C-alpha cells in the first residue's frame, strides 16, 4: 500500500523503462524536476525523503499520462474536489465546502478548496461535474466558479436547482451554463473525452457517478456511495450500475472511492426500512410528532410527508434549509406534494394535535435552528408539551456531541417522549459501510485504487480492507493528501514530490482567502486562555518608568479577584523594563517588549497554569 506522507513519490509495478512508458522525450525534464522514485517496503509503505521540506516545482504532464489531483476532501469530511487532467483538458469533479469548527478554526464560516492550481490553468478547464447536491460537494460554487472562468456544469436536474439556489445569494455571479445528465448517458466533452454517467445510491435524489474514458483506461468517481441491498445482497440495479462500467475495449484504470464509513463493519441500514419505521411511529402517535433530521435527507423527508398524508395528517416545515430544500424539490418537479398537505405554524392551531407532523432543522443542536429554539422556549409560535413525540432521526456529527447533549437535555425538561437513532432504527447513513465499499471496489475491479472523502484514518482503513479482504495489490493503492499529484497510465503511476497548492482557504463573512497558521493559533489561544495587555510609559533616553504600568485582562483572570497576581505582574514589568533598558540611549523598544513578553509569560503560567496572549505596549514619553 502506498501512502503520500508529505508527497514522496512512488511507482507501481510492473516497472518499465522510460521508453516503454512513453517518457523518452520527457526524461531530461523529469530529472530536472527531481522526479525520484522511492522503493516500497514489504507492506508497501514508502520512506520519506530527507529533503521533503523543500518546495518542489510542479512537473509538466507527460504526453501519455493522466493527472489526478484530490484538491480537497482527503484530510477531512467535506471540501470535496478532485480534478482529472490530460495534456489538453482539465475536468473538475465537485466544488464543496467544509464546515468550520470553533475549536479548530474560530471565526471562520467555511473552509473551501484551494484552487490556485486550477486558476493558473483555467484555459484548460472543460467542465465541472457534480455528483450530487449536498453542500460538501456544491457549497463552494459561489466562491470559486468565477475564478474558474464559469465552465459548463454537468449534473442531475435536482443538483442544478440546488446549485442555482445556492448561487442566488451572490448577485455578482454570472448565470451558469448547464448540461443536465442522467444515468446511462455517455457524453463527449473537451478533446474527445467520453464520460459515462451512472446511478449512485445516496441520501439525496439525482446522485450520480462519472467514468472518464481516458486513453489509458477508465477513471471512475462515484461521489458519496452506499448500496441498496437485501440482507447483504445488492439489488440488480446496483449490479448493473457498477458492473457495466468496464468494457472489453475500455478497462477500469483507477477508482476514487468514498471512505466516510470505511471504519464501520458490515452493511448499512436501508433507507427504505428507516422510512417505514418512522412512518409507522407517525401513524401510531396520539399527539403531535416532531421529526428532527438533516435537511439534506430529501428522500427521507419527502417519503415521510407522503406517509403523513396517508394517515390524514398535515405537515409543518420549520427551518430555513428544510423549507428551501422542499421548495427546490417542488419547483424542479422532483416531487409534488398532495394538495393541502403542507401548512404553516399559524394554520396548525386549527387542527387536532394528533393530525400534525413537524419537520425541523436543528438535530445537531445548532443554537438558532428550529428544534433548539423550541426546546429553549424561544420559538414565537411553537411550544412543546408532555404529550409530544420528538424523533431525532440523524446521527451525531463528530464535534457536535456537546451541542446535541444540550439539545437532548432541553427536550427532556419538557417531559415529552424522545426517540433516538441509538435505540430505534430511525436513521440510516447515506454512506456505505465497509462491506458495501468492498463490494463496489471488487465489482469495478480497477487496476489502481485511491480512497477519498474522509480523514486519513478512514482512508487508511479503507485501503487496508481492500488489501486484506479483496486481495488488491498494496503497491497499486494510493493514499493521498490534499494536493497530491498523481500521474498515471496503464503501466504504472508516479506520485510527485511536489503538491498542488493546498494551504487552508477560508470564508470569513465577505472575505475569501488564506488564513495563516499563526492567526488560527492566536484565535484558539484567545478562546481558551484570554488576553493580557500591559501598558507602560518610559523615558526613551533613560528607560525609567513614568508611572506604574496599566494592566488589562480579558478572558484570562478577573482583575478584582486577582490583586496579588496583578501586583506581582506590575512589579515584574518594572524590573523587566529597567533590566532591559538601563544604560541604553536610545532604548531599543523592540528588545524591551520581547523580553517583557517572555518574562510575563513565565510568570503567568507558573502562577495560573494559563498562557494568554500577551500584548506589551511600551510608550516613550
């Protein structure tokens, strides 16, 4: 198994000479770019080169090679974007966001893929191919599509509507050109690149995959995947979708596969079974039912609404994204609700409680989402009572555990009945478990394999399972990082030492750009440790202090209750300034501030155990 590990280079068996691989004309150029090959160990892992810290130039693409770069989505959940590049064309697959974390990226709205590699080559971009309409695959469109020169977008009909809805909030954007595709289509794009579209099972309609029929073989991306199955046996539709991608004249070269649930054993639950269980609960309820779920679970939402209608119940939608996604389904013609099914919260006052079903956002404990606002009695029109049933039909996203626990505590205080996915079959992931992923990989049977869409541990677990259980050659597996540059053909591959630009790109309000590590570090420190400001005035000629220093503390200690600490800090400031300015004429203020910061830092951590950001302000008067 090959792993990038900060972009060392690899080559796969069978090994051939440069002439055999068509590199003869590029041998000198590859040498100039230091395209070294690293020997595999027994387990297929590669050693790190000693000079890996040096920035390497990006090599030119050899005549017969196909370049594949995961721009994002292989070191995190979200931020999904991959590119396929030939000598003349570039094809972009998905443009997703990653939701930020207050713990890891405080003050940031979203994290988006770094597209510098693409903007420098945007004249080669022939299209953007979108697998489905979830934000981790389309959310970065408004921030990126103009930088790419507005290439044509290839996607399903519902996905088109969702991209347009997302972009509508950014009036400066030009109208996008689309080609709506569906499973079974085989289109030609760019310089005669044929692309097969196939159906994918996921938690949203119109999910599709793409097989790029390159001159070296098929390169296949399926987006987010799971399987519809009966007791671990995939239905015929799945067999046809994946089994017909390879033809006698077109072999499957590389498969990039979703790894989100690769660490989960067995088979995932079928969505149809989950929906059936929820509808049964709705039918049996003697009072109001509140269903909290992801607004992106459109298949589930529309099916539950149909089920509620069969029991003669009305549906109330609460939460912006819930209303938006249902509205898109209706306007796109993907789903037409029975007349009179959807009513407002005001109209609900006219119906008996056992005739009402509320579909809500906020299952992750978001502070301002509908479910949390009702639970904290802050919703202007909806109040819980002890006869209500709340169904939490969504798993907890990693990092949201505290917020979800707070939501459950708030709900419990109302004395209502709460149904959770841990104790009832009311939620199914849109991502396949390990046995499903292995079945897909084995059915496609690619020569080379690259796990994507997940944290490194997920990619690693996926790769190991493919080796140990499917018998795939570990030397033909690439575990990438964001920006890994893979050049591949039917005879082998090279992972270059150089990487496509992959430093973090963020959205903060109306600003889009890089965020330096030091900025993130300071924000984390401010959140956890606070800030300590010292203002001192000195004689710039003698270094003597004019008066006792002023001290300001925010988020560190409460000054009124810490007089002994503050007095000690004042004394230390005086000593530090005198020690580092005495005899200096003029005083070097930068040296004084640096030494003062060091002295204060040691004092504060020794006496409080905290390391606040220290800002020394030394004025010469």
